C-alpha cells in the first residue's frame, strides 16, 4: 500500500499525502514513498511543475510517533545519511522536492505541523488557507526540527523568528505564517491557486525555470562573486537552448510558445 499518490496530467504532477484517516501523519513507509516519488519526478524531463497537497482534512499533522516508535531498528536505519546526498530518509523525504528541477507548489489546509511543515517549506511556493494551523511542533516533544526544516527556516525568516518558532512550538495561523514569511499567498482554495500558478509557469521555458531554481537554491547564501559566476554559467547554457529560442520566437511573433522537454 502506498501512502503517496502521484498523478501527472499535461506536465503537471499532483503529489498527495494519502493517509487521510490519520491527517496524513508521517510514518517511515510514507517517508520512503515520498522519497521514491520525488526521485522519479526529478528524472522526468517533460515535467513542468509539481503541486503537493494532503488528502482529507489536513495537509500533514507531523510524525506519527506511536507508529514510528514501534520500529526502533527502522528509525536507526532511516537516521543514517546517504554519503552522496548528505541526507537521511527523514531529511530527504521533504528535501527531495528541492532536487526536482521544476517549480514545486504546496497547497496547505488544516494542520501543517512538525514534519508536515518541513515538507511544505521544501516547496518553492506555499499557498495556504488563512485558518490553517502551522507549528514547528518538535519542541513539544523535546526535539528539534530535523527533516530539513532548519535549512528552510534559515532561508525564509530571521534567526530570531526561527529560534522562537522552534523553541516555543507555538501554533500560528496561516495568516500569521504569511506575515512571518512562511507562506507565499493566502487563498480560500489553496489547491486551485497552486494549480493556477502551475499553469502560469507552463507558459515559460522549462529550461529557464530549472535554471532559476538551481541558481537561487544554490547561491542564496553564497558570496556575490560565486553568485555572479553561477549567473554566467546558467545564462550561457540558456542562450543556446532550444526552448530559449522557442520563447524568443514566440515573443517576437506574439504567439504561444511550444516547448520541448527540459534539457537539464
């Protein structure tokens, strides 16, 4: 049984956490399913965007401690990092969305807690209902976020805000999360908003989108010199890419571009 559903229509993949009876609480099996899904999607050069959501009443209520703690050996195995990727299963399940070279959009409703929040933060964009509930919930259990959440928080909020959210484990609304910078936009129907953005992004060259994602993700905390070098390298490839020519010709002709598969 898979706890992750993934369907792709016209280049847009919809990844759903599929454990609605448990508010999509995370188990080792669900994390493994998520990791396999992101790896498969990252290899699809016809993919244009990914939307991530949760089935049922919540996006994700965090780790299912009662279920996971029944397998101490499984926890230890999942805790060991892959030497090539530098992540373990807990970290790679969310961070795999960062490795997919297309825009990833999270649609959040209901609870977005603990590991669920870290999955949402691994997306490039987050749409949420104003009344959704967000929390770095690990502090409630005497723990810290260890599913890539610290890295994501560093990129989105100031250090004082990140510390406060982590140390207090306070519950905040989607509106408060937006005010802090965790949420991109509020919408009463975040899933529809996510798909609308995905459709909008389909109108751009997939090579340009991939280059932009790589450039920002890889150089966000780099020195200006390194960022300038990355800009040059990405742009040099794009200048001669087939999809760039398609975008340029469509712009001149005021027509809709027809793109091929992503080259990188």
